[in-house]
C-alpha cells in the first residue's frame, strides 16, 4: 500500500486526519489527541498516525503565523506613531513597537524548558549527559551541583560551548579574591581537618596555596569555554568554590547574588532525531539543579531549586531504584507538593524518573510495583484508563549514556575500538553480552555489537521517556509562549483603538471646546500634586504606626526564638516548643509560625540517627552541666559536631523564614492601608476626570519587591571538639617480697589501678546553643531593621508610583488634546486627509484584532487538548 498524502486539522478536542491511500481518499477520521497511534482505514489499510508529529507540524505552522502577526502589529505601531504624530504619543508607540519586537523574538527563539530535580546520587548528571550524548556535565559520588546550569540544544552547533555572563564572571572574581585572602589567615589545624573531611575539595586548596604570578592559570572563569574537558573542569571549579564558601569564615556565599543573574549556559548540538524534532519549534533547555537532600544545605538550596521550577514547563523528579521508598520519602512528597504549588496550572506537568533499573535483581520491585508505589506515595501515575498519561518512567541513565557514546564516538564504524571500549567497561559488557562476555566479545561482529547496543538503549527506557517529555514541552510550552506574546500585543492594539476613538471625536469639536477641556484636565493634574503634598503627614503617621506594630511583634518573637540546651535538643515536642505555644496564645500572627514549626519538628536524636550510624542517646547527655557528648575517635566527634550544625541550620533557617513571612504579612496589611488612603484621597479628582473624559479607570499598585533575605551563616559555627583523657581500671602485675619469706622471695600479684587508658573526644552542645542565640538575635534584628528601611523606601515608592501612574494616565489625554488642537487649526483639506489616515488605521487594527483573536482560539484549543 502506498500512502500519498495525509491532511489534518485541529478542532475541539480531536485531531481529524484524512489519509489518501493510492488514489482513494478515506473519510476523515477523528483521533483523540492521546488516543491510539494506529488508525484502521477502509479496506483494512493501517496507517501509522503519530499524533505528536502531526501536532508538531500544527504548532510549527501556528508559530509561523504568530510571528507574521507580530511583524504586522509591529508595523502598525510604526504607522500609529506616524499618524498620531504628537511628540509624547510618538514616544508611546515607539515603546509599544519595541515591546512587540521583543515578544516576537521570544516566539522565534522559543525555549522549551525542562528541569530535573533529584536527591544526591540519583544519577541526575548522568541522565542529562545521556540526553546530550556525551559526558558534558561533571559528576562524582560527592555532592556536585550547587549552581543551576542550563543545557540548551541547538541544531546548528557542531561543538558545545559554556557561556557565562560578565556579571557572573565578576561575582566569581570577587569571591575567589575573598577566598584567597581568608585562606592565608586560616588556622592550620582547622584547615587540615576540613581538607581531610572534604577530600574532593583538596585540589582547590592546592590551587589557592600557589603564589599568583602572571604565568599562573587563573581560577577566574572565562565568559566562553570550549572543549568538553574544559567545560567540565570549569563547572566543577565554580560549584566547588560556592561550596567552599560555606566552610570558610568571613567569605560571603555568592549564591544569593548569582540567583539574580543569568545561569551558566551550555549550548550543545543534538545527537539524536527525537531531540532534533524540537528544532523547528524552539530550543530544548534542560536545567541541572542541586541535589535536594544534601545534609545541612536543604534550606539553602531550596530557594535555588524553587527558582528553576518556576521557569520550567516540565519538571522531572528523579529517584534511585535501589533506595526508592527507603530514604527521604517525606522529602520527596514535600517536593512534589511544592512543584504543584509553584506550577499553578490546571495541568500537572510533573514526571517521575526511576533511575538505575540496571541494578534490578531477584526480589526487587517489578515495574508494576514501582509504578504503584509512586502512584500511592506521591500521587503520580496512570490517570483512568488512558495509559498515555503515564508519568512514571523506569530508566537506566548508565545504559543510555553508554549507548549514546557508542554512536557519537563512531564506535559503530570501528570494530576494534568498539571492542576495546566495551572491554574497558566490565559492568556494561556483562549487561550487553551476558556472564561469558569476554569470550562472546571476541567472536562478536560489528553488526552484532551495534544491534546489542541498540537493544541496550531500548532497554534503558530513555527514548520512551524523552519522547514523552518533548511532546509535553511542545504541546504546552510553545502554545503558552505564543499566547502570552499575542495577549501582550493585543493590549497595545487596544491602545490604538482608544486613541483613534478619541481623535475622531475631538476633530469634530470646536477649538474653543477642546481648549476648555484641556484647561479643565490641567486643573485635575494640578489637584493631584496638591493632594500628594497634603497626604505627607498622614503617610508619616502610618510609618510610625507600622514601626510600632513591628517592634511589638519582633521583641516577643526574639524571646521565643532563644533556646536552651535542655529544650532545643529535647525529644519532647511540647517541651521543645513550649515558648512558641505560649506565644501563640498572645499574638495571632505567631500562630502560623508555631503551626509550621510544630508540623516540621523532628527531634535531634531522631535526626542524628537518620543521618548517621553514630552512637548517640539523648538520655546520656540530658542533665550534664555542659551537655557534652563523648566519642572514642576524633573523626566521630567531628562528624557529630557537623551534624549538630546541620540540624541547627535547618531549624534556624525555617525559623527565620517564618518570621520573615510574619513580618511580610504586616507589611502587606500596611501597604493595603496606604493604597486605601491614596484611593480615598484621590477618588473625587479621578471621578471628575473620568466623568470629563467618559472613560472608566482603574489603577493597580505594582507588587512589592522580594523581601531581603539576610544571609544565615550557620556553617561557620563549629562546636569545639575537645580531647579529654579517659580514666578506667586496668589490671597490672606487681612484684613484692612478703615478710613471711623474710623478704627473700619475689611474688607477683594482680592489682587494679585507676589510670588513663585512652582519649575521649567531647562535643559541647552548649557552645552551639550560645552561638545559635547570638545568631538569632542578630538576624531577627536584621529583619526588623530591614523592615523599617523597607517601610521608608517602599511607602515612598508606592506613593510616587501611584501618583505617577495617575498623572501619566491624565497626561496621555492631555497629549491627545494637544494633537487635536494642532489638527483642528489646519485647513479643511489637511483635516480630511488626517481623517482618512485615521480611518485606515482603524481598519488595520480591527483586522489585526480579529486575526489575533482567531490565533488565541487556536492556542486555547491546543492547550485544552493537552489539559
């Protein structure tokens, strides 16, 4: 059977496909977008209808239509600027044109963003490398990623390139200089302990120890880096520099500043056809995020991960097959809930990748059991009877990366190199050829090896998951981007409509009437200025009222936040949170804080046992005057001290987060009160202006800027590890001469003596408590002082913005009146020509609005089908 042509149209919830078989065209068939991929056609013919490919073409066509539409709207803005040629109106439409051009560029250079979040050692970097087709991202057994990295696939490239903005390079240059300076004054013994504990950072210490000279290679990164090895090396250094900052006193953590800048970006070519299919629609972007369960870094990295999720169309949560359900189950549940909250969409674009299925053995969970577990534990999985909505994929990134490398490196063309490569990877060889792989490898032909590698790739499950993820991105991200661009442009078209309507009315009026309207409008603008000056005293009073309220909130919070060793490390939830519960009865605003702290509370003893195998029992410590915990080795004592700091970091970060939120609530209430005051005092002026201009008017205060996040540097707190002698009874032999032998005979006997038998290493938790309280006082004060400064700056900014927007609104009508006066004073012939131009402009924008509306309906249909 020869298939000559396939036609398709989008309509409602279904994709209609007409197929020409030979010379006979079948009746169009309606196919559910997520329905069967095979359609039975008349006369028993079967046609493979890959809905994703047809929809891709549909999206590509729509994308080109939208680009054309935005081009025409941009030209229309230039036309409007020329026709409505008053100076300020000209500036307004020039700005609109720039905004439309920017929106068009975003649609042309569409980025389909997918982020991957995973616990440490789940194989995230390996999975991304498998998509890339080569080992692009660095990976190791220790924590690697702290700085999110974007991997962008571009079909036209021949080799990968790492790009850093000048601002990012500047931040690292400053951080490297600070580290070099501080390391020179670092305590030698402390340095040894850090280097011993964090062996993977030792190379950085060695680089910092070298004296700088012009010929020495610089640690400061370049803006562009080529070559795979250089890219991996640069990313390793950047991430480890950030990690080192958390271990060295006096060096500011750069992560907060870096989050406000463009992420490091690797642009890399495609290697496989499935990824290539996105090229005509946009660029596939994968974001590598930090491990979400790194001890002591959870709260610090949570903000980093959240920011990446917010800009992602699809989010992949990766789990380790060997540990699924065994560890961090609650953490994964929380992450799933957070992702869904952040997406804020009708559609759940969340997938689970269960990696390392190459480790499946007898007694392991079956694929069905894995999917059922994920569905029950996290609410992600099959939806009803439609298996195409399956969101749980089992993969082996290890297998996928090997198979990708096999073809990218051209091993399918060279038998000797292929065999050498396989021989160097016994684990892969065993999975590829079986238990007797060495003998079978010698006898295997190149064609057989290629076939087995392709089969291993298929077994990895990677292509199936990747195809689904790309479909999801194309079906959701592309229409969403086009919709936003069209909606923004439509708002500018509406501005033309308003201006044209007013101009057509104004031209027919007499000059004296327009002049009178202009004077009345100028009086309203003058009234606004007087109103602002009059409100200054009332706004200052609101400043003081809010300051008093914050002080009344902050002082009790600070007192409740201070801790003692007895309650802070207690296993008793009520005892540990006693002061908070008491505070909740005194202030309503504290209830939310208390509830959050109670919900997230985990005792120190339980936390230690989850994170380590150290022998620790709170009963042995509770009641000691110094709350000391003793260990037989310095390594155990230092591990315990670090875990104690990690525990304190998490709890204190959450505490500060809650206090910031409580403070923010008070600030928001006061800002609403300010808005109400401004509205009420300007209401009469605006209503009179609205009546005069016969136009409805509503003005919104812009949202507040992000709250300042004070740096919480608990990593710098290291409880002292003191070495104490351990005393005990030891058995010894001593000789003596008893008197009954006339002191002539020596006799040996066993005796027990209380002597030093070794060293014990003690961690004093009181040291930690003292420093926690100091930090709590300092940072709550910082939040309070920052809030006071915010009140001064933001109230002034809100007031300024409010009146500026009102004056701009009225000023636009003033500009239109000036244009009308100029036109009215021209000859009848020129006025007639102007009216004709305005009519042409009116017809043009009406045509564009109609076409934009049709495009938006098409996009809504696509989004509905994908929803």
